[in-house]
């Protein structure tokens, strides 16, 4: 009950429908028709366990091979794209495809410092290997989330957290640029009015940092 090893092998065929794409990037061309992405295999494994009676951890690694993974691309107006037959504009995105390999390493820790204070954190590192594209466009190598919850009373609790998204390469016409890392601090609170209703509030991007996706 202290430590567990795990491993597995699976795959997936993602249909990449338009609703999923605009949820990820609302600035794509209307009706953009992306081809399915074939995750031929994903080999994963790791170790998880308990640090104490109220603390746990998980270390994991996954290696996957994917055909026709899409990446968002911004182009100069009127430029030709073999994967999109319509007219191109400089303020819209279409997609390009590549066959990729992805190594994803992660660490997750949950710590109950006291009966009232709990801390959850996760760190992820992504390494893309591509066949045709120069970079994994709009994909960060580094991701981190840290969240704390403090139970002030039985009915009132406070939360604070920071989400970090690492630098991302972007293609703008013939120019390759890098978007700065994002540091998004948030605070919030929940108040249980009764057994049926809870009032809550949350503020994201607490310091109003200017960042663009």
C-alpha cells in the first residue's frame, strides 16, 4: 500500500471534429475540416505511492507515435496551403499535419500539511520529434500547476494557485517567433450556504499579465 508500479500500452484514433478544434483555437477558418489523427501506440508507465497517511505522489512517463497530428498555422494573406483549399487571411489559423513522436514526463504530488491545508501540484515536460515541421507549433515543452486549499471553517474555504505554460513556438507567415511563458495566478473561495447551495467566487490572472494565445 506504499508504492505501486504501473505500465500499459494503448492507442487511439482521434476524429478531430470542428467543435473540438474551435474549443482549442476559436480563430480558425469556418468549417475547417481536419483529418483524423492516428495514435498508433502509447507506451506508458510509472510509479505511484504514499508519502504519508495524507500525502501521495505519482511519477509517470509516456511515449507515443502519432500520424497526422495537427498544428495551428498562421499565414500571410493569399498564401497557398496544400492542406486548406480556401482563401487565406493573416488573422486566421488553419492546420498543418506531421507524423510525430511525443515523450511526456510528469510528476504529481498531493500533500495534506494539516487537516485544513492541502497542496496539489503537477509538472509536465513534453518532447516532440517531428518529420516535416520545424517546430511543434503552439505546443509548450513545460507545464506546471500548483493549487492550495485552506478550510477556514467547515463552511468556508479558500483556494490559491498558479498555472504555468512554457514558451511556445509559433509560425507567422515566413517568420518563426516564440510566445512568452504564461504565469496565471488565481484566488477563490467557496461558502456553503446550506446543504443545497454554495456561493463561490474566483479571480484568474490576478496581476493582469498580458499574454496572447
